[in-house]
C-alpha cells in the first residue's frame, strides 16, 4: 500500500476534485486537497474516476490470450467440449503460470483490480493448475486481488478422489468450492450438491456453481441449491454462475425462483452469452438478488473471443438489453463495477473516503459515453499504487 494524490478528476463524472490516498485507502475527496510533503502526485487531466472493475468469473488456467493463435474446433455438446480441452491442454508449450500471468496483467490494464477465477481440479490435474495460478499471482499480488474457486470441470462424482483434492485446495490457496451441472456432468444431482455443500460447511468456504442447464431441469437443480443454502444457513455465501434457466424457464417458475434467490441472497453471475438466453439481470437487481457481469471464457479452447475488458462486457450487456438512456447505460456500467464488488463482498470497495484506494481513470464526457465508446483506460490505481497507464500494465511483474 502507498500514498498518492490524484489531482483534477471527476469522481463518477461529478464536479472536478482531487482524491487523496494514504496508507492505501482513500483519505479525502474534494477540491484543492493538500497532501503531506513527499506524497506522489498524479495529474488526472480531467478524467472520470470510477470504482474499479471486478472480474467476477474467469478461468485463468484455461486461457490462450496473448499467445500465438490456436485454431479452435469446438465439438458439439458440453462433455465433448470438456474432453477436447483436456486433450489440447496436455500439449500446450506454455505453462499455467505464464498463461495466467498474461491474462491477469491484461485484466488490470483494462481496469479490473479484483479477479475471481475458477481453477480446474481433478485426479488428472491434481492441484497443478492451482499452484500455477498462485505462482503467477505471487509476482503481481500488489496489483490485483485474487479469489480462487476449486472447480470440478471434468466431473466430481465420476472422478473418485476429486472431492478430496477440492477440499485440499482450500488449504493451499483456494477459498471457494465450485460445482458444475450436477445432473448432466455427474448424473447425480443430490450426491454432487451434498458433497460440495458439505465441504464448504466444514471449511467455512463460499460456493460458486456453474449451472448451464436450462428450463425446468435448471430450475429444479437451482431449487436443490436453494434447499441446501437454507438448511446450512449459507445465505449470502452461494453464487450460481450462468443460470440459463432464469432466461429460458417458464415465467411463473422463474418469478418464484427469483423471489427465493432474493430471500436467500444467492448471487447470480452472467457472462452475457451470444446465443443463449441469459438471466434478466435488471429484474434480479430490482428484486434484491446480488448479481453482476463477468467474462467467463477468454480466448481458450471453448471460445476465441474476449480480452479481459469488463467495460466491453458491460457494453455488450447494454447492447443485448437494448439500453439507450443515460440512466440505463450507467446501470449497465454498475453491473461490472459496484455490483461486482457487492456480489463478492469485497472489503473496502468503493469510491468514497475510507474505501480502498483503488479506482480507474477514463477520459470522456460522462459515464454513459464511456460505456458506449469504451475509451482506453488512462490509469488504474490499486491501493494507492499506479499499476496501469494508457491501457498498458505497469505494475509488479510488468517486465514479464
């Protein structure tokens, strides 16, 4: 953590002001601030200051971003896609540490100062992916916060020993237990969910479950998640990622489920997929369901698109929702910033005195305009340290 005086910025496109960061936290916001002697000064040149972006769901161990183009041949079906990825990753010439570090630096350069990443755990991978991502983060931990999810991508009940490895991952750097389509992948919804909830309950961990299954099946499985959340008193500690069933399920069932999610404070993350109906995020927010956007796959064996830019993801959400007014556009921006911070319960997140001294400077007219035009990030500050400028990562490990 460090001290920094940022002059001449517009917090959330309000009147020009200075922002003083001391000891890594925002000490004051206002015009004409005076900093202690020796405090570094950064001229914001009239840029808009916003809270940092939060990358709430990505896969750092899978990505190929920043490397030579790898042709993508996506087979039909989720199981086939998973098996295809395992085969390709066996022969990649780049380590998990190298690939994860590249994407983390890119995410920071685009304005994200916190990342939650799912890490594949299996009896084949063991904890190698976890260790590789942690090694990459060790080189740049002052630039970005990191949460890791022990994720049974290839299946858990069908992979004896995987559950033990997932629990072990919580002792070696992960803090969240993941799950995936308990019916389609494992063929045992009860066993899958009982296992991950039991691990989380024993270890005091959070839960983040991939739920791709749509319609009535997805709503049924989400009901099972709700049952266990309620029974174990895990309100506010469970997230469901994707949740396509909230986008394509029957209206009455979706409405009832949203009410239950709100009551249990079960969060929803959407990556705004191109061809699939996704959850009604504005409706979720209005009903009090914690919700936010994320990138999910970024140029990997599943998907050639994405570059770690959460501002771009917020724009895509606005486009898919046909948002046109300034108020609507700002709500889309919030889905990648303040709502992400709230969803992951990040301590000290925000742009106010007392908050962590982390923010993004973007030159533009107002927040609606920067959402639409997506300008280069002028600067990214993490706990009072400038870690990116002009869209380029400059923080610890930049030489890599």
